[in-house]
């Protein structure tokens, strides 16, 4: 492990940059996966009216509907 202050500061900044880069990429990938899941779910419900009706009945039961 180097004991030079400038080297330690540089390694710390490089580590912070890598952590920031990883977390920003994870956030972006998570957003894209969530968007894809919503699109796929909407497509499945659009093409399966029985499943859509079942979902609406379940949601209506939670919120005091029929």
C-alpha cells in the first residue's frame, strides 16, 4: 500500500468514481427493466381479457368496489 498522500488521494477519488459509475448504471438498468416489465404486463393484459377482468376484480375488492 502506498504511503504517499497524493497517491492515496488519487486512489480514493478513482474508487469514488468507480462506485458512482456502478450505481448510476445499476439505477439506469433497473429503470429499463421496470419499464420493460410494465410494457410486457400491459401487453399480456391487453391480449387476455379474462386475466384483465380478474385483476380488475381483485383491485376493486381492495378498494371497496364490487
